[in-house]
């Protein structure tokens, strides 16, 4: 079996993959075809079945399927054209091989979260962080294994934890350079800004939007989670809780990007910049990582609205 991250143009592929999505579509001429998303632990790839007439057994989304296919390149990204497919039988595959994972140890990353919690001196913010990451064992376990997105960035086991640690590290750097920043507030906001994603997205292997995820979104749910636990802490200053809530509500920066509020506090602006930086850099890293070896220009990428080029190695 060739892992998806190793697919290159012209490769002949024979192996078992998780069919993450399956759509019955039509060409401009009206011919039916299947558009799929295949997944293994190294990532996902678009796949097409253009000829449905022979060698195509019945299967559905979330089935493990054995394919005979060829890798091509379309608009700068690897795509798979499938000639034959059948459902895989139990015992032919190990589900653990089909969960994309962070390249970093989740244990080590969670230790960094605990380290940052230990540096928050404000007793109320410290207690709030402990309520989530230390006292709530179920939440901490889910948070450690969750992705940060369905597909755009950090869409792998441990992705939410990895993103949170990187955002918090960036905020720590900001605090060392911009002394006006209230460090305890910013670090707490960084650690909590995406906690709503444990409710917005389902667990692997589905990693899809829940009903509440579609209806409410992670920002609203995360804000509610923070407000609820904050109010459980005796004497938690209402103004401090509101300022922390503002960081959660405004971390996407713009109304058109899903933030109910735009940053009005300097800590909220810092959190937005850190969140956006890590999301965008990770997204571009993943695009470059999926590109065929030797390709320089990778085609127009919708997320960045530009034609991305691989940097020349010095």
C-alpha cells in the first residue's frame, strides 16, 4: 500500500483506503461519475471514478475500499482516477492506519498546555483553565484527539492540540515584545479560543460537522462553555470574564469570517493575528506537502486566491 502523502503523478495504486466522502455527480455532457475523498493516516486526496460500467462494486461513504487506480495531477494537486473498486473485508485493514495524526506527540503537546496553565498567575483565569484541562478528564481527552478543522488546516488527530499550542506560543512571543498586553488574559484566551471545536466536529474517522456545529459554530459554543464554567468559580470578576469572552468571540477577526465581534481589545487583536498566522501557514504547508515532487507552480489555490509557488532551495 502506498500512503497518500507519497502519491505522485503516474503512480499505479493498489490498496485499501477509507472513503471519507462519496458524491454522485454528472459531467457537462450528463454522464454520471463518482467524486470521492480518500483518507489514510497521512492525509486525504480527491478521487474520481469516471467509468461506472464495470469493475465498480457497491460501496458507500465511510467504507474501507480496495482500489486499482492511477495518480494524476489536476490544478496543481494530486488526484486519483479509479478503475476498479470493491469494499474491503474485515481483517484486511487496521483502522489505525486511516486516521491522519499530528507529527508531534500528543502527550508532549498536552504537557505544554499544562506548562502554560502553570504560568497563569491570575487565580480566576488559572482556576478556569484547570476546570477544562485538568478537572474535566473527558474534555481533556477529547481535546487532545480532536482535529482543528474538517479539511482546511490541522484536520488530523491532535490537530486541535497542535494548533492551540502554536497559537499560545505565538501569543507568548507577543507578550515579550508588546508589554502593554495583559499576559494572563491573552494566554488564557489562546488556550481556550477553539474549545468549541470539540462540539463543532465529530470524532474520527468521520471528523464532520455535528448538527450543533452547523447550526451554532465553534465560536458561539466555545463562548458558552467559557461563560458557564467561569460563572461556576466563586468571585470570578464579571468584567474579566466578559473580556475573556470577547477574545473568544472575536478571534476570527472579521464579521465575514464568522466572528460575532471584531477585536476591540489589544489582547483580542493579538489572539486573532496568532490564530490566523498559524492557520494560514499550516494550510500552505499542507498544500505544498501534497504537491507532486518537482512541481514549482502549484496552481491557483482558493484559500489564498493566488497561484502558489514552491520556494527555490538555496
